[in-house]
């Protein structure tokens, strides 16, 4: 789980675990992370979590937001990055997680190996090759997992099983979105790109959208369907 370590002149002031989709940082007391210093604007920056990716975005602050000495407007944070706000240094740390899947790149006419459905055990079958009526899990008691099926382009018909807690899809630098497994189901969120992805034709503008079986996602010129057993 990602966390921030806030320090001043080499002395650690606080540590904050990032657990929310949106975490605000600033001088005003209503911020999630409050730094009471005149060099810090009232609403200085916001940290947005998309799966296990965390982006920091400067909120038009007076003195700016810096990462590793470079002024930024919005940037994806990497492990060990140092965010500088005034005299304060904020170290971004990430614990390793095997549940994070790297971005799958959708290219017209080309599909990376990761888009191929992984081999999985098949349920017991009745005569004729059909699973028993009402059967809802794989052999060994594993619950069937949701998947996305590519509907358009050269890769149409391909299906990707969502085996990870977070799956990111799209074209890095153009349009990227994430599908995150939560206790209440799966949610779809915009991560990167000026153009917003859509779910059933509706743009994903703010909060993550809860996905339902049959929902159609359009991202980076590719249509996909969310399938949940």
C-alpha cells in the first residue's frame, strides 16, 4: 500500500497511508493532509489513486509542486519519488504487491501476449460437454472471475480474465483506464488522457463507475464488454 512520509529539515513529521481515491493536501484544515505553513497554499495539491497508481496534481498553487527537483502540474508518482512543497519534503513509498498487473496496450491489428486468456482449470462437465446446471465455480472451489471481451478491431473475440486486483488497459500517453476489483464488485476509472473513456456511451468523468455484466467500455478506439459470471 502506498504511503507518504512528510519531513522538514530531515525530521519526519508524519506518515500517511493512501487509502482513498482522492487525497487533498494543503494548508487549510479541511484537507486530508494538512501542512500548516505559509509556503503551502490552502488547496495545494491532490493525489488521485487509480488502482495502485497514484498521480499528484498541483492545484494552481502559489509556490508550485516539485518532484525530484522538477516543477510538475500532474505526474504519476514512482517509488522513492520526493515531492517538494515549500521547505517540506514528502517521500512516496510503495510496498511491493503481486496483485498489480502492468498496463495492457491495445493496438489496432496487434495484441500483446498478456491479452490472451490464461489457462485455467475447467469445471466438471455433463454429457455433451456442458457444465452442470447452476454450476458457479471452477474445479477446486475457485470462484469464476470476471473478464473483458474485445468487441472491435483485429483482436475482436479475445477475452481477458481479470485475475488481478487491478488491471489497466489502454495506450500509455494517449488514454489509460483501470478496472479494480473491490469487495462490492468491479469499478472502472479514468487514469490518463484528455479524452474520457465511456461505459455504455456515457463518459467516465469523476468517480469510478461500478461495472455490471454486459457493460460496454470504449477506450482508445477499442470497444470491450465486461463479463461477470
